C-alpha cells in the first residue's frame, strides 16, 4: 500500500487520511442544500420547480462531465486532476454562497457539479492504484464517509443558518459555505501526498494503461446496469432534496426536518455496509430487485401516515444506501476485467445521472402543479418499481461485452 508508480513509497497513513478527508467533502456541498430550499426560495423568490432544477444541476453536470474524467487523467495524471477538482470544488462552494444576484447560486452550483463529476470517477481509480490488496476496506470507509458526512451536513445547515450574528440570523449563504469547511484540509493533505510523486506520463510511456473498450455503449446488459444506477440515484435525490420540505409541511420545524434528512442518509450508510452480507445468501440473484421494496414502503408511508416521517425516512434510507452499494457492486461484478469495469462505470454514471437529474425536477414540478405531495410521492413509487424490474434482469450472472 502507498507505492507510487516510480516505486517510491508514500506514507500509508497520510494517504489514507487524505482519501478520508476527500471523501468527507464529496457529498456535503450537495446534501446540505435540501434542508435550506425553503429559505432559499423565500429569499430569492424561486418556486418549487426551479428549486428542483437547482438540486438537479450537479447531477446534470455529473452526467455531462463524467466521460471526460478518463481523458483528463490520461493526459495529466490521476493525482493532479483530483487536486484540480478539489480547487474547483472550493471555488464553486464560495461562489454559490456569494452575496449578490441569484445567478451566483446557479453558477456556483454548476462549478460544484463539474468538480464532483471528475472526483467521483477518479477517486476509486486512485484508491485501486495506491492501496493494493486493501482496496475493499478502503473503499468501504470511503463510501461510508460519503454518506455519513453528507448526513451531518444535512443536519447542521439549518441550525447554522439560524445562528445570531450582528443582530440577525446568519442565513442560508453562510450555512451553505460551511458545507465546504473541510476542503482546505483536503487540498493541503492531497498536495502533500503529491510531493515528489509521479505523474502518470511514465506509466503511459511504459504502455501500462489503455483506453477502455468502446463497445460498452452497444451492450444491452451495460444499459441495464446504467438504468439501475439511474433509477436508484433518482429516488435518492428526490428524497434528499424534498424530504425536508415534506417534513416542514406537516408542522415539523426546519431543524427537525434537517434531522429527518440526516437520518435518511445515516441509515443509508448502514444499508450500504449490509450489501456484502445479503449477497452471500441464497437470494443473491434477487437482491437487486428486492432492495427498492423498503423504500416503496417508506414512500407509501409518507402518503398514508406522514406523521411517521422519521420512521419512513429511515426505512427509505436503508434501501437507498443498499441500492447505491448494489449499483457499485454491479459495475464490478458484471465486468470480466478492470478495463471493462472502468468502461462500465463511466457509462453507467454518465447515463445514470441523466436519469437521476430528472428526479428532483419532476418531483418539484408535480408539487407545484398539484399543491400537495401525493403525486410526487407516487412518482417516487413508480421509479422504485422500475428499479425493481431492472433489478430482476440485472441480477442474473452475466458479463458485459461477453457473447451469450
């Protein structure tokens, strides 16, 4: 663990800490916006449909930019591009919270989405490069920090926005800025790990890298994996964006609604850690199809008994976290080798986030159209049912780019 491509060892502990701090910054800037949507809408005069689009901006950026990450890393090196993405994420976080016209909010969010798109694709490759046989353990910690710190951000932003300052409350801008509080540490640590380290040019010269296969876009199984990724992501971002407004609509305070969103994500961490356990049983073939059932119960619970929002959020969170873990597992298990896995992962994320971006937008538009939450939540149920159907297909033991 911790070997550079020039053969010089990097401090293993420093590398691990740097990866952990980067993981802690990969969701907070996104998940922190949902509990503040009401404040943002009231301050800037933005309606529900537009707020849904705002929440979808990072997902659109992920869909458009993810395919570019591989070429950037091939040209400039994984480590250097990761550092650039962290700097870009910092700039976007500051710009989004800047005082002035509403365009700052939108353009800053676009910049955040672009930065995260690049880091999302490259960090798993960096972990594989630098941690050798410890990749599964490091990836488990990395994934847990994604969800865990994202959950904390959801719970902290509203209390921060209500802190007193100069005779008034701080408001949503400083609260959103606080979601990037760990970014300077991530940049400093990652830059430190790069001191005297290699670039990937030497590896390219030795011919140790090659472009992933392109036939992935014509493979039916690859499209099923991408659809599963997209549908589970769409349901997650519907809830992480709109759960807080649903909660406040039944009389819960903004702070308590933020806690609802936080526990939705915390139980998601638990769900993701349970995936390797459930995949060992006899129902392995049907696990992808069964996972959305918990979230379906949660969505129907929000319609029929909204007062139990906390319980329904936790149930849906278990399903969401497990579904994300299942998606990542499918990207690895449905590929014969590493290069095919890279191609499948890039294709699945690109297509998947196109589907995911439509979720918060459609959810907000239906709420604007109907004036209540029943129709949007029924849309969520339909998305989850679709995930179950695709899961029944993709659960079969097959491989992409393999003649069947």
